[in-house]
């Protein structure tokens, strides 16, 4: 019994762990050379080596997947956790962990629904960061000097934009050529937006006042480059106002949400960018005519007011009649008043001459000489002290009268003047924009309330003598002539006389007339 237990249990060959792993690897790679797998991405890892490790899973199983660095750089989409994809690759094993995995060579979303779901998730994430906030959107310039266009140089989009700008208001255009679809689209578009913003105002290459990112229509996959996060962040960070004109009117990308303005087509973007020069000329001429009429009316009103005030003033002759009469009365009293004045002054002179004796005058002269001598003795020291005080005061003021404070005050005044000029230009621009908006609103209101739009739908206006509108057949029959206004012209017609009304016969079924019983 012990001898039987010590004997080998069979003739099965022995394998080392490495040999068995190699056999399994060759078997799996030979049986599953290339496979297509559909599943949901989970647990995505991107180490510094550039490779991507991920899981493909469904509701019952999980398969590990790896995408090497060279393949990952050629992807047109960014793998995201939760996205349903279809991958193509080679099934192999990883002996170091005793598991099998698929080496992914290609990856694509599993249908349009997966792309839309990934797009919606990305939109919600970027919106939560505030990149689509309307408060951060910039106002477009009214008339940009330089327009930067980010699009393909060989497509019809750039030709449509240039043609529309040439028709409306020719402007200088800078084209930044980019790929508008494919794996290089997102990076080139983002680089173009950042490049325009990096230009220095007043440099050799002018910095655009407005950026248009444009592309023609296409499928969701063709427009996917404009849904990439790098493009959205570049548009949100742009300090230059940006118009998104990607696809047709029904196409929507994430760039449309981040841009300052969305245009339904590239041609519409050119129309949004610049106004119509002919309309501006007509508006300016109309404003000039209105200004001239207002000035003429103002001058006329003031001239009439001046005439009214002049009629209320008294006559010039009436103003001088009273003073002239008072002058005549004063002239009559003047000779007598002059004689009396001379007599009074002669008596006063006689009284004063009696007191002017020589001894008194000599005493007055001696007293004056003594006072003058005393004042002269005090004058020189006082003058020296005053001169010293004035010299000290002048020295203190001279210290403050240096050129630097004056230059500082002049510099501050220059800065204040420049600031006031900029504010005045901004206020003028806002006033012009407000007037243009009000004029457009009044024009739309005129078209809405006018009766000519009703005539264009098949109605007409009937007028009688004197242009009075006729609203009933009875009034129309009494008019000698009628005028009918259509949407394109007016016609004069003569109404036909209405035939006299026939007497109505009594009904045969009416009850007979009842006679009197008496």
C-alpha cells in the first residue's frame, strides 16, 4: 500500500509557471487575433508614460484594456468614464498578473446616442464652472477695424464672410488657417484663439477687435472638434469678443455657449460683425437734417420771443423825457446856486485867513519839524527790520517754489484731461448706439401699426369725396365717385345706382282677416 502511494499519479507533463503562461498567451492570441468589443468605459488611468489603461464592462463582466501611447495620440475623441464605445484590438494576456486584456488599436463611440450623452455631461460640467455665464460675455464692438477669422483657408466659408463684409462695410480681415475637423481641429482652433489674444495692440501684425470662429455644416462627428474642452476654455478666456459661426442654424456646439455671440451661419456672423454702411450714411444724413431743422426752429422761436419782449419795453423817448425836464430845472437854479456858493466860501476864507498869523505858522513848522525828526530816527531801524522779515518770508516761499511740484501738478492735470476725453468718447459712442436702437424700434413700430401691411394681405380701403373713408354700402351708394386703394395703386370708380326695393307680397299662409261681428 505504501509502495502504490509513492508511485507517480499519471503521465501528465509538468509545466513551469512561465511555460504555462506562454502556452495560454499563444493560444488566446491565436484564437482571438482581432476582436471588436462593445462596452462601457470604467476606471480610466493615464500614467506619465502616455499609455491609457481602462476597463470595458457591461452588467455582468469586465475586461481590462490598454491603449499604447502611439495609438492614444491618434484618437479623435477623449476617453471618458461612463462612455459606451466600440473598440477594435487584439486579445492577449498579462502573465505578471495572470489576467487577459485587450490591446486597443481603435476606439469609437457606440452610436450617436453615446456622443450626445458625453456632450451633455461635458456641457453640464463646464456650465457648473461658470464658463457659460451670460454675465461674463463681452459686448461686440459697433464697427471693428480688424476682424480675425479662424477657419479653413480653402473652404467656401472664408469666401462667404469676405463677400458679405465687402457688401456691408469693408474691413481689414486676418485669417488664421486651421483644420476644421479631425484630430488636429481642437488644438489648432484653441491655439488660433490664444494667438489672436497674444498679439500686441499697435504691433506689426494688428490685434483684431473681433474674432469669428467659422465652419460649414456637418455631422456631429465632423463638428466634434468644436465641442472639445480646450476650445471652450480658450473661447471663455478670450479678451477679444468672439462670435461662434459653426455649422448651420440647427447645429449647436459647446463653443456656441462659451462665445460672446452665436451666429446661425458664417454669413450671418459677418452681418453681425459690421453694420451696413449705406444705412449708416442715410441715418447720419437724416440726423443732420433733423439737427438743421431743430436749429432753424430754435432760432425762429427765440427771434419771436425777442420781438415779444421788445414790444413790452418802453419807448426810448419816454425814458429820457423825465431826466431832460429835471436837467432843465437844475440848469435854471445853477447860476443862483453858484453865486451863493462863492459867497459862502469867501466868508469861510476870510475867517480862516484871520487865524493864519506868522508866529502861529512858525510854531506849527517847528512842531512838524520835530515830529519829522523823530519819525526819521525810527524809520531806518523799522525799515531794516521789515526788510529782514520780508527776506525770511521770501526765503521760505522760495523753498516751496521748486520745479518738481509744478511738474507733478501738470502731470496730474494731463492724466485727468486724458481720462475726461476717454469718458467723453465713450459717452458719445453710447449716445450714438442708443439713438440707432431707438430709430430701429420706431421703424419697426411704424411697420407694425401701419395699414399698408394689411393692404398687402388682400384688403382695400374705400374713400369717398374729400378722401373720407367709406364703411357701409349705403354711404357708398350716395357718393358720386369712389376711390379704392390697393397695396400697389389707387383706382377711381363710379358706384352703380341701387335698384328700388320691390313691395313685398303678403304670404299665402297668413291667416284671413277677421271681420267685425257687429
